[in-house]
């Protein structure tokens, strides 16, 4: 006759005993529940960090495919083994705004009252979309150019003059901070392909994209749009993306390309509202 197998105490109880504490029955049950909850929380964090993530689109940029009230899960893990295809809806990291992270106390910026936390919008009247944009603009300026910084809520102010010693805002005592959030857009083209928006349609390598995914009018009349208004080559390792609600979408037309390293995954299941519950693959 086989002896009944004795169940090992929970790991947390064994650790407690090693430390010299021998909990009674009630305390042992409580410790076992704590261990279960800790393990469950750790697994949830791992899944949300590396396998899937739940999110929503805070604006109407993807109407009618995704409404602002929609909540959905994003597949992260399968895209470690395959690439997204043009036409897919993708989720990626993008700089939503740029702020002043710190200001050197002996800089002109400090003297004129620029403070950490203020949103930075322009350098010499050119819109910047991340800290690298600001540095690129300054590097490209001829020596002797007066540098103006535009921050939210005030007129551009002079912060210095371009010289060989100044190749970035940090050289002028200003350190910028990028605030990155998850964006959701439709992938239009990848590295090596040429994109142009023309007569309401979007063309890749000279051919208009057709089908339900592209059955909408794409606009390119805003003077702030610089990418795709005329034919533009997508650099290798980059992606060109557009919102389905073209008239109300902040996308590649304005700020350019998405680095493939910023790709997160693709929506696969809409969970809210219940009236729209269902798979999103192929949307």
C-alpha cells in the first residue's frame, strides 16, 4: 500500500522557517494566500510587459476603425518572429511632446526665465517633434545665426548665437526631455518604398492602395505637412503611417517616419464596448 504523498509547504513558509519563524496554522494559510497573490501579480506584470498590453486611442484619428471609447489588447509576442505588413494597424512608441528637462543656472535661458517642465514647440520657428529635431536644426545653422526658442504660451525668445561651440540646446544650457506614448496608426509603407498622397489617394511605388483598408480620402492640404505630399522615399529601418480619419490625424504627414525599433505590436482583440467586442486582426 502506497503512502499518501505529503504536500510540501509553500515556498514562503519554508523561507519563514529558515529565518527561524514557525508560523501557526492561521498564519501559514495567510502566507500561502500572500504567495499566490504575489505570483499572480508578477505573472500579470510579465504578460502586460512582454506578451500583450491593453490600451485605447484617446483621439478620433482612427475612426471608423477604432473609436476613442474602444479598449483593446495588443499582440506583442508574435511580432518577435514576424514583421507587420503594409495595411496593418500597428502600435508604436512616439514622442508626443518635448519639454525642458533642466536649465543651467548660468545660461541665457535661465536669465530670461525659461523653467523646467515648459513645453518646447519650435526652434527658429521650425516645429520640433523630439529632442533630436532641435539638435539637427541647430547643427545645420550657419555660424552667427541667432537661435530662438519657442515655448508654449509665449513668443519665441533669443537664447544664443550659433557658433562652432554650439551644436545642441544642451550646449546652450537647456536639456530637453521627450515624452513618449503609444500611438496607433495604419502602416502604409516600409523602408525602400516611395509614398505620395495624391488626389485623395495614397500611392506606394506609383500604385494606388486599394481595398477596404484604404477606402477613404487622404488629405494633404495642410501647410504643416512635409512628408508624402510629394513623392518621398521611406528610409531603411523606418515606417510611414497614417490615421484612418485623415482629416483629424497627427501622423507621418507631419512628423515623418517611425523607427522599426519603436514598433510594439498590433491590436488583436477589442474588449470594450461590448457592442463592438471581437477580433481586430485584418481590420
